C-alpha cells in the first residue's frame, strides 16, 4: 500500500474545499494557514506529516503483532501445493521468498567501540558493505557540520549474538560525503574511495581501510591519494584487469577516470551531471547515470575523443538517474530515478523489460540494492520506507516502516546479504537510521 494513498481516501470522504482541510476524526473543516507564522500552524505539510506518521505507527504495530504476512501464506501450505503440482517451481520460489521476507523481524544491534565516545552518538548517513559483507563502512553526521568515518566489523553478528565492533579514526579530517565505494588495490576491499563535499572545489580521496582498525595507530599507512575536483556526485572502482587500479568520479558535466598508481587521468565530457556509476567486471566498461535521465557506457580503453562519439550503450529515463546496478551476467542493468521509477533494461536490445513500482523519490540520491542469490531488490524511499521486490516478477513483497519518524535527515541506509559477517555469517537486512543499527533476520 502506498503511504500517500491516505490523503486520497480522506478526499473521498468529503469534498475538497480550496483553503480548507477536512478532519475525518472531528467531522469538520478547518482553514489552512498560509505559512508558518503561527505558534501551531495548520498547513498542508503538517497535515501530510501527521497522516504519514499515523500510517507508520500503524504499520509498526502490525509488525509487532506479526501481521505482515498475508493470509494463506505459510510454509506448510506452500510445500503441500508444490507436492500436489498446484504450484510451478517459479511460483513456489517466489512465494517462499515472499514468506521469508515477511517473516523478518527487527532487532536492535548493540554497537561496541574501543572508544566509548564513538558508538551511538552521531546519526548514520551512509553504510556500505564490502564484497564479503564482513565489514561496513559508515559515514556519520557530527554536530559541528562535518562527518565522521568508521568501519563496523560484523564478525560478531550471529544467530544468538547481535553485537558488533565499531572503529574510527578521530585524527582524520572528515568532509561531508556524496558517494563512497570500496576499492581493491593491494587486496580485496583494501581501500575506500570517498567523494567529499567542500564549498569549491570538492575532494576525492582514496583511503586505506586499515586507517579504521584496532591495530596500533602508529602502524597505519597514510592517505594514498587525494585531489581537489569540482563537485563530485558519484564514484566507482574497476575490477577488470584491463583497467587495473582505476577508479572513476562522476562530476558536473564530465567523467574522470584515474589510475591511482601511475596518476594518469582520462576525462570524458558529458552534457549533464553524472549522479551514478558502476564498472562492469567482464570488460573495462563504465556505466553512468545522469541528471538529464540519460544512461550511457564508456569503454575506458578508448583515448579521449572530441564530442561524445565514445558513448556506447545509451538508455533514457524521464527523470534524473540516481542509481545504476549491472546484473551479474551483465546483459541487464537496473536503474532508479528521481521520479521513483525503477526499471530493468536489456542491454542487448536497449529496452525496458520490467518496472518495479512503489518506490518514492523526488530529489534524493538513493541507492538500489540487488541480491540475485535470493532474487530480491531493495530500495529505501525518500518517505523513509524500505521496500523489497521480487526480482523475478517485480512483485512488491514488503514495505518496512522506519523505526523513527520520517524526515529528510532520517532516511535509513541499508545493506542486505545472505552472509552478514562473512562466509559463515547470518542472512538478513541491516538498517542504519539516526543513531541506531537494526538487523532483520532472513531465514
């Protein structure tokens, strides 16, 4: 159910009058105030926020009462139908995923830190897991306007234990961050690419992950590279050996590809800001999503060319593209935009083959999370709801309300994995919101 549907239901109860608001509880109209110049203003924003908060609290109560699973959906019934031949293997797998997703229960994780001042004092802004899901890099807002970076070790996350260790580096100068990605320079996920925000210009940094560890601070290596750039929106690390040691930066009207060992840079001019990026692994090709709605690919083996003749695949969304995700076989690409559209594109035909409905976005840079092993797509909307779809048939399996009231600075950041904590880890969803970290068990 779309959280915005409550307002349309309200309008069906009583006719809408310009400048007035109908309160169904009090069965009367109230005049809308023009602005926020009253001690207790009744504005459209405050009314909408109240309706959304009532819906969020109702959904949280349903979760607490374990009413998230629809009637007739249970494991024994599904297995019986499958054995009787009433369900195809495709339908059975999709329904099992729906059942598992709707049985996920939220539990709060306890965050320990060698520095007692670190844990639970600043709001989470971004969490990004490494490939093995053994660690998550965190960006937290701090009161004086900057950001604090840290790494949470998930090895202690088990079926019985919900405790994790968090390490940070209080001596590192921390800029606000637009984008983060893990980088495999000396070994898998050995470094982090950060796109920092400054007034003018911005800053791109490549940091060793060992900066954030429990080892002796004197043993930690320094920053590998850092350079000033115009406003940076996105970044990606290349794992293909033909473009070894390279990372890309999505900038205002251009793409910058940097070899961090040789210092060599390639610049590709674009007609729009590059808000999202991902490298393919089978080829040294970079996929870019732009503010104009265009998605295009670059083969970074090419020399810089005048104009934009180097663009290979070209796709078009109707709004600014906020996230791109290349599927494992690299024949399909998932993309989301600022109109809330999530589309799956066939790269061979340049056509949209599926659309995942229900996502909410108007202006935020929100990521997509795809888990092909479990057949799930996860996205957090600007309305602070976490939605989970079936990759296979684009069916919306579950809508998870935030544990905190929705606001611009309280949009949850999530990670989903079949092995949180490494190869012997637990499956589930991690959700960071405000100062808290939650685990939704998926088993």
